[in-house]
C-alpha cells in the first residue's frame, strides 16, 4: 500500500552510484560530482556538496554500475541542507528522457541493484 502522502508515480529504489550534474543555465561553474541515493523511472535523490535550489534545471550524467553513463535533463523538486555542513540532499524529477535512457534505467531497476 502506498502512503497517502506519497506523491511519486514510481517507487524509488535505494541505489548508490556516482553521478555528475550541472545546474542550468551553466554559469561557468562546470559540472560537479555527487552520489545518488535512490532512483526511479521518474527521478532520483542525490547528495552533493554544492548548493542546488529547488526548481533549478539540472543536466545529469548517471554512472550506473552495469553500463555506460546515461544523461538526462531534470528539475530539482526540492533541496535541503544537511546538518553540520555535510552538503545537500536534492530530489530531482526527470524532465527529458531518451527512449534508450529510460530503458537503461528500467533494466537497472528490474535487476534490483
């Protein structure tokens, strides 16, 4: 049963893997490394050291353990600062997925990684 407060259409699966992201529009900051904490067909949650504001556009490159990097455009649905200057948690919703990118994530999630 899904919690009545749950708003996601796809459940997120705990998944730990590296990713790179750029906040759009790129303002000379380049891309940053981060760590994904969970993943679904609709989005992900990741931890990073640089501040990301809610509703920011994000260009993501996921480094899934079972294949090539997969790139997506996402929007930060929310962002929270972690205690004691440990960085930030960001919830991202995929906005633009290629068919091959979506299929790659489906295979990854189906494999239960």
